[in-house]
């Protein structure tokens, strides 16, 4: 009998999550039925959006999240022992996946793409959901053209670092912001034309200097005060792709109902005639492999670089998650169970 370890949401986080918000428990995995498989986690993902999930998940349920897993026992010939997959069954070391679940067609359970000699952990990073978030969120919403000026914040993260490089592949001038001098150095190595440490730079002054003619496309991972300032520097008819708002995820206050509030003031959006669009990457489910195949081709061609911040030990899942809000990661944050 296999015993799985899993992290449950023990209490609703208030402000920045704490380790005490999660509980580590064990669970016996029952015997497999016909068509079932048993998988073991190889690499687990922690992502900022999980802070939102923690608001919605029922207490004492397994914390949501994706992982690359390996089939270690199978009663399903289509999923033999040794095959790898990406699934979203949460923060677990082992998972029984039923025959009926394997027959479902959705993005939350898919075979791991062929990685050649690349790390399998890229299946939850650049060659997975974060990579496609950058690919479709930039290309389909911002529609960058050669010569455009593109602004990216959170530029040293899993998504932002990919956006920086894709924009350069498309011939754009890229202005990027990151949260430490080490991160700034790395983003410069990725090819960004101007990179600033948002903790020490004056955002408005930096954008006036780097984009005197305005910003054509803004890929926003941060929200809040950064976005409010950046919108003032948009060019007329600029496009804004709203991917995330990590600066606000731990806030508990609610704005009063009304018209556009917060960072998006009517005057700026209207007078600059901006196109502002939020998105969930699942909308491109029918084109999922298009994105992953192009991203992999760029990696193999040396046009896309990546970094991973790896935390070893399944017992450190909460610490790795909390570290996202302290800026601990460069590139994708990954937990390796062993």
C-alpha cells in the first residue's frame, strides 16, 4: 500500500500566506481498478494565482496546483509505467488517477510533451501553462509589431521572462522591471533594452526616459500602483494585457462597486483610447500545442532562455509558495519532492 503525503488548506490566509495556513497529512492510496494509474510527483509548481485559489478552496481540501508526475503503477495500456504527465490534482506526492478521469479531455491532465534532453520540470514552466500564458497573452492580445515599445513588469518571473524574450524575437524594444539587482542583471541578459529595479527606481521617471514616445504594449503581471503610473506613459491606441496583479493578491480590502476604479482611471483609458484586456490562458485550449511547440522550438534554437528556482523537499511546499510574495524566485519556482 502506497502512502501519499499531501498539503491541505487548514485555514483561510489573511494577508500574506503563512505556513500555519496549511497542514501536512498522509493518505493511503487504495488498490487500482481497471484502467486506473498511480503517479508520483516529479516536480510541483507554486504560482502566484494560487493565492486567489486559497480564497475559494474549501477548507481541509488539498491545495490546488499542477505537477509533472510519473506513472509508477498502471492498469491502463495507454498510460504505461514510466510515462510522464502534467496534472492539477494539487500538492500531493502520489495520486490515483481513475480510468474515467483519464478519458476526460481538458488542460488539467495531459501527457507531458516530448522534452528531448530538456528538464521535465519545464512542463510546469516555460513548456507548460506559464509559457503559453506569455505566448498567447502577448501575441494575441498585445499584438506586438516590429519597432513597438513593450513594457513588462514582473520580468524575472516565469511568465515575465518569457514575455521579454518573445517580444525581442518579434523585433520590439523592451522595457522591463524586476525586484532586485540580481534579477535586473538576468533580465538584461535576456535581451531587454532597459531594465529597472522597481524597488529603487522612480517608475514614472524611468518610463519617461526609456519610452519618450510612449508604450505601445504593456504586459501587466503586477497591477496596483505600478499599473496606475505606467498607464500615464502609454501611447495612443496602446494595448494592455492583464495577466496578473501580484501586488494586490494579499490585500483583503474590497473596493466599493462602481465604474472603473483602482489603477484604471477612465480619463487615461478614454483619452489615450487604450485597449485593456484581461485573460485566462485556458481560452487558448484548442491551440495549446501550437504554443508549446513554438516555445520548444525557440528553446532548442537558443532564442528562449529559462531559469528555475528549485526547492528540495515536499515538506517545503508552503515556504516555496510564500517565497513568491517575497520575491525569492528567479524564473519558475519549482518544488522537487526529494
